[in-house]
C-alpha cells in the first residue's frame, strides 16, 4: 500500500554530451508512491526550451501538498 505522505516532484532532463547541455523537458508531481509506481503523474505547467539562460519557475500553489522527495529522471540524446 502506498504511503500518502510520500509525495514526489520529478524533473525529466535530457543530457547532450556533445553540446555539454542539460535540458529540463518536463516537471511531474506524484501524490503518492502508488501513482509514482503506476507512472500516473500530475504534469505541472512548465515551458521547456532549447537553451535557457534565465530561471524558470514552477508554481505549486497552496492546494498541492509540498513534495517530500525530488527525483531527476535522465534521458540521453
């Protein structure tokens, strides 16, 4: 049984070794370990771009409990 208090925010990143870049392609929120295991995230509004030179904010709001875990999921070109 999933623990309701294990909330995860996941950053999907793509690595490009040739260009020495890391690109965040999506930000997902999982309310519990069950939704993480089932790969059923709540996709947070995030605009990914090619080369980002300024910070990008993701607003969680007050209706969403804060995450207890941060996960970085990597994909290579």
